[in-house]
C-alpha cells in the first residue's frame, strides 16, 4: 500500500472510531494538552510501525493499567530501513490495526505521513554510540540512528510520562533507555516481556513473511536460546561452548542462516568473555524473506 493510500484510509476511518485518529503534529499536541487539562495527569505512549499483533496489545494494556491517557503511533519510519530492506513491502493493515487499538481502549492514534514527520528532509541525527554498532547494528548500518531519531521526535510530539517497548527488541530498548538518560528526556521507559506463540516463536510483524513450512522451522532460534539458559543453570559458564551449543542447534535446520548469536552484557551490549550476574543471549537468523530476532535475559547462578 502506498503512503498516500495509507493516510487517506485514516481520514475515512476517523468517522467510525470513537478514539481520536490524528495525522498532524499540532493536533496531537493539542489533544494531549487537553487531556492533561482534564486532570488526566499521566500520558502513556506506545510507538509502533503498525501491523499490530498480540505483543503490541500487551504494551497497550500495560499503558492502560498505568496511565490515564494512552497514545499509540503508527508510522513506518523510512529512516530506519536500509537500501536493500523492505520499506515498500512492509505490512500496513491499517483497518485491522485501528480495530485493535479501539478494542484495547486507546485514546489517541497518531498516524503521520513521512512528510509530516520529516518535512523536506532532516539535517539532524541522533546517535547512541557503542550500543548501536553491535548485534543488529553490525548487520543493519544506520538502523538504530533512524530509530533514535524518530523516537526522539515522537517523544517531543507526544510528551509522554511513560513509553512502552518490548523485550524482544532488547537492543532497541537498551538504546532508547540510554538515549533518554543522556538527553535528560522526561520519559520513563518501560520494557515489557516478550509475547510468544505457543511454540515459543516471538511475535513479530515480520512473521507474516514466513511460509507454512518456514513457520514450523522458525522456533529453532528460541530453542537455541533456551538451551543456553539451561546449560548455564546446570553450571556451564564457558562462553564459546554456550555459543557453539546454540549455533549447532540452529544449524540443524538447514534453511536457517545465522546473522549472529552472541552472549553480551545487558547494559553495554558488548560480547562477554566471562559470565557476570546476568547475561543477554541474543540472536538473529534469516529464514526465507524473514529476518527473525530473539533474546533471553539469563540470571547466572553463583
């Protein structure tokens, strides 16, 4: 679906939903200010790229439980896509997304165009050094610069008290937490647990790219991370042995190609040579047209 079609649907949809669906920054700022003026003192924000699923719903529910006024943004951000990535083909099921938002009692959906967000371009960059260059950052140059920029802009527009992100995107969450700290942004970053299918596959908008056969193969990444966690619990602390264990499991499925499988410090995201009190086991694999990521935060026994 082209961007113009995506936005024109939003104009039609506003006639049928009780929640506000707004396309313009000035309108969002007015709506949030009005909400605060009616003694709704806490603003919760869930930034998304649409193609919403149960994982997104869990973030909205967390916001609904903690905040008085809940804002969801739906914006397929072009600055976080590389030249060979799937910006044009990224799923945009707008009507379904808005139906979920209404069902989850979202107060306001911000549905901007790229022109509204970036005008005729952006000369400003937001870069979180070190954290952005490892794991997915090593395989998607510039990706997290685009994430940091758009999240900063969205925080400036919505001015939330709390913003909600999923643990599945652990690197993104860590980068945003650090960005908020370094820039003194008055936002509490809340990281919610990964939501999984019955077989353990982390829910993701990109799971839609999997064929039925690939869908049966996809949980191998989660299984490999579980094997690492179990081995650590049993006393295996050799990092290379743990990585080998996971890689062998993934490679047992011939169709799956490993981008990376690492054990890293949860705060710095740098690979560890020796386990501390906690370790983040994180991996990314390619299966057909889908690139799947997952992670487990593992407590290391004494």
